[in-house]
């Protein structure tokens, strides 16, 4: 299964000039996979899949480069090494915007992006995946270039961070998130809320929520799953 997916993207890149392609554009070729391959890739995550195969692909800024056996991989270009964040070139910005406008798909979860999340390097993903990374996993690295991002914006506008007037944005300093408006922050808070499906009680503290479902409904969460599976409460079974 994994080998077939690697082979698919290898063939796609081999047909491109210089055997390289914009990350979002390459992600759009997921549609050409069969149902099982799509399901497998969605489970792994597109960018994680690329990182898992450094002998085949290297992600540099917003571009995926095909790697051949004789091509050395330097530490500077290796996708697992954190890079220093820098504003993208105008050409990279244009390519990213054009690609996401034609197919606004998150390269992590492969779902349609409603609210964009990105840092100074301008590698957008959906606000849901970014919330999981920064709030649940305490991971502040870019999912593409691995640069450590001290701040990201949650916005519906597809413009680089240095072109946005963030002075009016709502700030969450603890997690380094700038929300374009209160509506977006409220939506993000709903992702993190703990809502009882039986009595519709909503809580912000997970320990309190666990006590509620135990005392009121005689239900329990698996201790190991709670500690190891970094997902939203509404995604837990």
C-alpha cells in the first residue's frame, strides 16, 4: 500500500519540470489514488507521509523535490530539521494562493479549509489541525518546513502574515495565536470544549468533564487513550 502511494507521487513528480512541485498542488493529486490508498494517506497525513520517505521526497519551503538514489540529502534541506522561519518569495506566495483557491484542501487532514492557519513562512493548513498541534501537542513547528513559529494567524483571508494588519486581531499569547476576529476565536474554543453528548453540558476543564460522565452517566475514558491520543474530546469514542 505505502509503496504504491510512493510510486504514484514519484511518477507525478517525474512528469514535472525539474521534478519538483508545489506541496498543495501535489496534495491535489491525492484524488487520483484509489479508495484504500486515500484512506491510508488520510490516516498517516500527507506531510507526514512525505517526511517518512526522505529517500524519495524532500520538502523545501513550499516545494516537494523528487530525490534519486544518488542525490545527497543535506541537513539544511532535510524536512525533519527545524528551519529558521522567513517570509516566502512573491512567486511562492502566488503559487500557494493560486493552488489553495482552486483546491482549498488541508495538507494534513485532507479536508476543505474553512479557516486558514499559518505563520510567517506562509504554509497554510486548517485551523483544526493547527489547534491540535499547538494546543494539544504543544508543537509549534511548521508542518511543512519545520520552522518554529512563535506566532500564527487564524484567518479567512489568504494573504501572507506580513501583509495582514494583525493589530486588531484577538491574541492568545500563551499559544501564540492571532485570531482575525472574535467569531474565529469562538469557533476555535468550541473545538477545545468538552461537551457531554447525553445532557449537552459543556465544560472547559477535561478533568471536570471526566468526573461528570463518571458520576452522572457511569462512563469512562480509557486512561491510555486520553494520555497518548491527542484528539479533541468530541472525536473520542
